C-alpha cells in the first residue's frame, strides 16, 4: 500500500470490497467471495470498537485471511504485485530465500550471474590466442631453454591476449551496467534504498516525478 497510515481505519477504502482502491475487484456491489465478506465484517467491527486490544485482534484476523486468500505473488521489489490464477492455488514465492536481500548479497549474486554469462566467449578467445602463440618461435625458444609451462603461459602467452581482453572489457562492462539497471528496474536487482541506475529509473516511471524532477531521467540518457 502506498500513502498508508498506522491506523487501519484510515485505509478502509483498501480493505473493504466496496472500496475504490480495494486491491482485488474494487468497487464491488457486494463481496465476491466469503473471505472478502469476512474481511469487510472484521474491518467494520474494528473501526467501530473503542477497545484497543479488540481492534488489534480483529485487524490481525483480517490480515491473516488476506495473506491466505489474496491471489497475489509478492516480490521483494516495492510497488510490484503480479496477480496469479486461482488454479495455481496459494503459492509462496522465494520460500527458500529471504524476502529482503541485503545490498551486499545482491551485489554478489549479480556479479556471479554476470561472470557466468560473460566468461565463455572471453575464455574461448584467450584459449585460441594462447594456442596460436604457443606455436610461435619465441614460445618454442623459451620452452627449449627450460622455462616451465607456467612461466611460458604467464610471461609469454597471456600478455599476447591483453588487447583482446581490453576489447572484451570495453564491450562487456557497458552491457553489464545496462543489465544491472534493467534487473533493478523490474525488481530483481538492488533494493530501492540502494542508489543505482535501475532504482533511479523506478522513480522516473512516475510521470509526476519526472515533471517535477526531470533529472531523474539522467540514467536513461547515460545508458
């Protein structure tokens, strides 16, 4: 919920099935399901009650029903909710992972993913260069003088791949930056409290924010 309040009574438009911001089937003439009718009853009772403990109990019951019945998949990203079919039943997303991933873990996961995706073409290119250079005279001369395979590799063969590695870094680093921004924008990268291009573009998706603060589009222009 956005623009929420600590008092649930201030959010009856969200909780009641007849509310205009009811998260599932808003503006219902009558509750479409028994659990929505039960939530309507609980929220109405807690709004009328003057007993703080009773209000807490009624609201807790409403939250429990909402969590069990609401056909929504909740992701770690804020402001992202995706509806699912009733045929899927109640699904717990990311049950084996924490719902909020620390920034350090997000960085490690993204780095691992990018490394797994990016290393094969680089490795193939370096292997081809090493295989070619190994047959040249200077490498054969070093081997005939008794240099170990490790010394030949590090001192003679790998330096020949420096230009190739520089080109690959020039191509891959921008691609990884765009990939990170895309993942963070859709909610699978850094959390919104971590400043990155993707999380900044999340704010730019709000038209009113762009009108008031046009510089939030700077990451898009940079990419």
